[in-house]
C-alpha cells in the first residue's frame, strides 16, 4: 500500500496522524454541474419552484455538508473551517447549473474533501428540489479545481479557470 496515506504498514485503513504538521492556510475549490431541461432552469432562475428558493437552499446544504464532511467520509479529520462559499452559475446553452464550492481553513491538513462534499450536496439538493418537474437531471463533472497550502503545494486542474 506504499504511497497511500490512509493505510498502515499492514494494509489496514488508518486515519493519517497530522499532529506534527504545522497549521498553515489551506483552501480548495471544487465544482459540479447539474444538467437539466431548459424549462427546469427557467423555473430555478425565476424562483418559482414549488419547494422554494432552489439555489438558496442548495447553498445552505452545501455549506452544512462541508462542515460535516468528517462525519460522512470515514478517514477525514474534523476541521475548524474558516470560510465556505457555494456559488452558482446558470448555463443556458446546456442547460445547467454550475456549482463552485470554496473552503478555507488554517490547519494541519487540507480541505479538498470539504469542497468536494459541498459541491456534491449542493448538486443533490438541486436535484431533490426539482425532481418533481425533471427526473432526468444529471449531476456531472464533480472535481477539484484548485487547492492551496500544504506540503504538496498548489494544484490547478487542467482546463480550470
């Protein structure tokens, strides 16, 4: 299991010991997209969905998810997050909603999983709130776009802006 930090010498799953690592500023941005019918996007943009403000609820869901990542992903460390933002861009050509989740902390380990979790749950929330009008929505393109901080240095996904 060489090279995989979440396994011990015997190959057992293990939480990484970060106690000797310095607390440094860390940030990560992840994205996901929810593809949908044009009529569904129009309902979201108009704010007329029967369940309420789709993007407002999805934003709160994403923020809450980032804060609870360690409860969902077994070997993630619980982190004191400094900032979480979840932003949406309507893409009429697809049509789709693009989700960008940014997470920051100062600590001994990164926040990539928190950003990915925030984007995922925001996308799932959009699906949940709109499934009555469009069960064919697709969640695609979940990925890490950018990360800063830590021993491995910065990361920028190919093709990310």
